[in-house]
C-alpha cells in the first residue's frame, strides 16, 4: 500500500470514528436531520474504504470491528428494546419465567423482582412493558448471560450484550467468507454486511440480536452447502430460537433436497429429517420455560405485531387508505390477518414453481420470499433489513443495500413527540427500494461468474452450485 493511499485511508478512518463516536454518545433520536447527515457521510466513507481496499480483506475486517468497538460503552440512543432484554435476563437470573409475567404488573403492584426494575420499566416504555415477551429461548440465554455478568448496572449489561453481538459478527465474517468461496463469489462481498454503517449502528449500537440470529443462519447455510444437513438443521433451529424469522425459509428447502441425484424416497427422507430436527430442536429449546400459559402468552404477543402495530409499512399503508375510503376506519385487524396468508402463498409458489435446486437459487428464493413478507407487513422496523442484507451478499441482487441506506428515513417518526410518521418520507424510502429492485430485475443483466481452471463446468455441476442467478 502506497504512502498516499495509507494517508487517505487514515483520514477517512479517523473521520468515520469521530462520526460513529458522535452517533454513539451524543446523538438523540429526535435529531433526525443530523442523523441523516451523519448516516450519509458514514455510508460514503464506508463505500470509499470498501472500493479502494477491496483486495485487502484483513484491513477491511480490522476497521469494521474497530468501528464496532467505538460503541462498546454506549447506552443505545436510537432504540428502547434493550431495556426489555435486560429485564428478561434478570428475571431468569432470579429464577423467574420471563414468558409468564408483565413488567407493568410488577410496577403497578410496587413489587420489584429485579435490580433497577423501575429504571428498566421507564426505559422500555409502557407499550413494551404492557406485553408479554416475544423473544425466543436462545435469545433469552444471551439476556441471562448479561445478567450473570452485570446484575445491577444497566451499562454493564449493555456492554456484555454488545460483546456477544460483535462476536456473532466475527462468526458471520468467518462462515460468510467460507460460503462465498463455496459459491465462487468475491469474498469481499461480505463487507456489504460487515462494513455497512446500518449494521454497525442498528445492531452493534442499538443491541438488536439479528447479528446472533444471522450468525447461526449463515453457519447453517454453510453446513448445508457441504450437505451436512443434520448439523445444518440443528444450527438453523438455534437461529430460529434467537428470532423466529428463519421459519419462513423452511418450505424453500424442498427442491434443494428433492433432486435427481438421489431417489425420491431418500430425498424426502432427508427433507423431513431436516424439518424434524429443526422444529424438534426449536421446541426442545423452549422446554426450560414450558408452562400451561407459555403458548397463549407467546402467541398473543407475536400476534400483536399483525393486529395492532403499524410502522414504516409499504403496501399495507395503501390497503389501509383503501379501507378508510370504503369503511371509514383502520382495517389493521383484517389486513393484519391477510398479509401472513399472502406470504405463505407466495412462499408456496416460489417453492414449487420456481427453480430452487442449486444453492444460489435457494438463497435467492430466501431473499425474495422474505422481501415479499417485509413488503406486505404492517410493521417494518429498520433492523429487520439485516436478514435481507446478509442474504443478498450471496446473490447478485443489491436492493437490500439500497434499503439499508434509505431506511434511515423511517426515523423521522421519532423527531415528533409523540412520534408520528410523515408518509412522504415513507414514500421516498420505498420508491428508492422498488425502483432499484425493478432495475435489477428488468434492466440489469445478471452477472455470470465462472470457476477458474480446467473442467469448471464439470466441477460446478458436481458441486450442485450454479453461478447464474435469476429470479
């Protein structure tokens, strides 16, 4: 690396560290325009570092985690969810089942079962505190680990959780690189996720555990690419037990298992074995918390996202406006029940009527299946995009990268007290996403990469990995 390049890199890195430091320790969620300004510069500096050092994997990895360490001792300022994480973890530490009680009930009864109960309840807010927890059991384990190491200090608990999230990103980097090599894709594509300011701020900074879920998901996919489907199923269950979203992918594995290389009986045997291990392990991880009220409390809490909450939605807002025109009131109770059904139908269609037999095609199907769900959901929080972003790394599609940039527009809602969305910002966000998506599908020609060396076609055919990606 030349002296001039090192000098420019040092300046850009120093600027990035300063901006991340300001976001971590000084920015308030209500300062929307400052946030957009800093966000835009950080995306520009990250893109510059990625493009100018694309062949220096170690350098990009080092600065990616340097930026994460800036947030190590920060209290999240863009999200309140971590207060509930700490609450649940401390309940488990005290021997209480977090799925069976409401924080609101304890506070109203002036019964404080954990340290700093009042501060945690005030931090999470009444809306969060009035609902049963919806975080799966393995996620609860990480909350418990935070309580083990810091049971009476909120910042200490945040630091422990942040270390766990950073370690998960190390795992994503490790297995993501391996999977990219397996798919014959450029390994520097992993930095579309690892170096992305959205991931650094939203997950490491705001303590959302999508990183941990995605670590298990990428690990599972890598194991599956090696045809170690039993280990893959168990690791996938761990991913589901952090966040439920990978359950949506289960139907899409059908074609990958049912192929011409083995008999139909053996293929179906492996497929159902994969499903059995995934679902069975997930249920097994719930058993420490089992009680007669667990299922009711958990399903009711999850169901609230479809029946009551609405934020940064896309097609749902259009359907809501139509409901206002014809019925005169919000139709979320009806629409919220229809959209999951539409998602299931879409998943069934791409499972059986789209070619998903190679591994790249499988991951592309996962990308578009989840995208459909997010396009139609009633609630689209920014951190949800992390899953689309990591899946896109293993495809030729980049619309989730665009979405990871424009998703910042959703934070305009928090510039108001009480919070209120400006639908013009939501419109701009989705016009950018849909516009780029349509360009990729209809205009941009799919990039075709080939394996180097002799007999590349035979090697590709034997490994079951196609290098052309089409929706």
